[in-house]
């Protein structure tokens, strides 16, 4: 089999894969419905990686990769759709993860929230927070919302992305897409320059906790609809990370701005289904008075109960969503347990209500809790 990127992408189409893994000294691997499959081909040599990856990587991205040991960007392969590439150095040589972007940007109906999207699109100010871990579909959700606003109203929409995922065309609105970059100083300069663009809607894909978040939530965008995505295992963890990673003297101010301006919080993760694939999970948070009070006080771990009590207002708690997916047979109970906010509570609910047993699992921090600690540590490291 030819070890060219075009040839490998053809195999992705044949197999129905959404992700391609490449690494020196390894055979190419595809992810098909959550299952990783190794291709029957020769081991990839340094020359193969050069042919597959280097020629499609912009010079500035390659320079950043060689300096930092990791880089991410989006590109269009001739004859193929856009894809997102993540490069990383390993013990021997380097590797790459290539994820194909959907051919058509999913609409509001695809996300199952057309009324909520309509409600957000009509807002002139406020904050929409989208949270989820890597490869959870949060960027797709974010751009689905951007596309809906672009189709719904005459507005100037400015997006800051690293990398640019989709190219939005002129519809009712106008979308100005800018590459946010990766260096903190450059990102802060870009944020300060956004004011001169008179944006009606500001979209930040991949907001970082710490100084960057403080620059967004300092009140200077109070007349703008701000939509941000944050890499975090859940919506609750995202709010917590924004607060805990802020400088001590700016934490109360950030919490106050979030409590005052939050329009809606959307969380998306993926849970393994019983057939080995993955399904999206959901969280929805609205700024009721109890929610605002808890955010202003920084008491984020009390939010899931308020969300459970707010079902009639349309709020959705992650663990309740996971429990329902297990109940109807859509989710693997063990993986649901691993990503739950309150693993022990979910385990008890599943055992008592559904009769499933978790005898081999111990009550311990879930995957989400570890990701949260890593997220805060990284933000503090950047601030230092």
C-alpha cells in the first residue's frame, strides 16, 4: 500500500474511519466507530512520515512543532475535505493524529437544540460557554452555533481559532475568522485588537483559563455576544477551571462577571456505547438565581444538584444524562461511571434502579477529576 497521505485518506473512506494515527516505526491505524484498527502495511519510516505530513504542514507550524514538540493545525488536502492534524514528538521520531472534519457543518436540528440556538442568536450580549474534552465534538457544536447566527441575523461575527476549523461563507451575517495562535502574549494582543473590529459576536474556540480568560471576562465585552469553548471534561469543571486558575486578586471579579453575564452553558462529552462506538453526552445550564449565586461564590460542585432540580427549566445534569443513556442501553455503564461527576452516586443509581452491579469498581476519582487537576496545573504553569 502506498504510504502517501492521499492513499491513507482513501483507506479512511473505504473503512468509514474518522481518525488516522501515524508514527515512525509503526503501522498506520484507523479509528472506526471508536475501535482502533491497524492497517496491513509496512512500518512507517522517517521518509514516509516526511511524505505524509511535512509537505502539508505550513512552515510556521512546523517551526513551532520543532521548538515545542507539538503543534495542531487545520488544512485542506487536494481532492479531500478539510482535516485537523495534531503533531507530536515521541521517543523515536514523531507522530500525527489526523481527524477528518464533517463535509457539511451540522445544523441546529442535528444538535437537537433548534429552539435554544434560536434563543442565543437573538441575544446582543452575554456569554455562552461550551465545554468538552478533546475530540468530544465541542468545536462542531460551537461552529454549528456560529453558522446558525450567520444564517439568522445581520451581524459581524469575529472568530478566534487555533487552528481554523471551518470556513464560514457570507450569509445574513459576515464572519471574520482569525488564527488565534498559540503563544500567550500573541493571543492577548489579538484579544485587545478585537475591539477595533466592532464585533457583534465574538467567538473564541479554545479559551485558556488564567490571564486570557480574565481578559475576556473583565467587562470590556459587555456589549458583545461572547461565545467561548473551553477544553474541560465537563461544564462544571470548565467553570471551576476558569475561577481557580485566575490570579487571586482577579478571581472574585471573574466570578461576578460570569454570574452576571452567563446566558447558557453547554457541555459535551462522549461515552462509549455497548457496541464499542461512542455517543455524545450533554449538559445544559441556565443562569437561574441559585445558579448565579453559586457561580459568584465559586461553589461549582453544588451546581449539579441545582441542575437536577432545574429540569423543568430545561437544564440537564451530566450524570442524569448518563443514567438515562445506560437505562435505554445506549451507554457502557463502566465508561459512564468513569466520566461521571459523581461516580459513586451514579453507581448507586445504576445498581438500585437498573439492577446492574459494579462489584469490581471502587469509589474513586473519575477520569474527569484527573483531567480537571491537569487542566488547572497547565493554566497555572502558563501564568507563571
